[in-house]
């Protein structure tokens, strides 16, 4: 049984946590798109569903254990939507790789490049305590 926590709080933010497993990501993504669909049009929902899916898949893949928790949060601030995803990482990884996302021949998958195409900005940082933090911003209006 997958445990997942999703909250659509009084402050209108979307908050979720789920184990680092693909089946749990699917449920979290569906909840995110339902939340987002109440706030904006279908084209934006489709694009940001891709962003959530790609970044969530990266978070699941990079988490050392399936029992590690992936945290997600989204909120609107004026005409901007912010999306954060946070996951645990391998403690031996000390820095965030800085790939040239414009280079289609770079090593690794294409998830970050795909996600970046649908947002106005994306920051990737390593937090203390071996957690990876990704924040995206997308103008909605």
C-alpha cells in the first residue's frame, strides 16, 4: 500500500509527500493537476503536469531508497506559480551537476531539459542534510 499525503490548505497551496516510487508519483501528479486545474487553463495544466512528472521522476530516481520521502509544494503568488520538489540524495553526492541543458548530446536523461522548456525559471540546489531542492516558476497570466 502506498502512503501519500496531499493537502489543499487554507492558504491555497498544494502540498504532497510520497515515497520515492513510480506508483506513488503517479498519484501525486494526478493530485497536482487537479489542484492546478482549479486555478488555470488546460494548456498550462498539461505543460505543468509534464514538469511535475519529469521532476518527480528525477526525484524518485535519485532517492537512495524507495522509502525515502519526496516532498512537493506548489502555490500561486500574484500571476506566478511556484513548484518545489525536494528529495533525499546519496550522501556521497556533494554538488549538483551543472549540465548544459541546451546540449542534446549531454549525458543523462532529458527530464530537466523538458521541464525547463515549460517554465520561466528553474533552480536546482543541494540543501544541507543531503536533500536536492528544485524550484520552478511559471507565469500564469
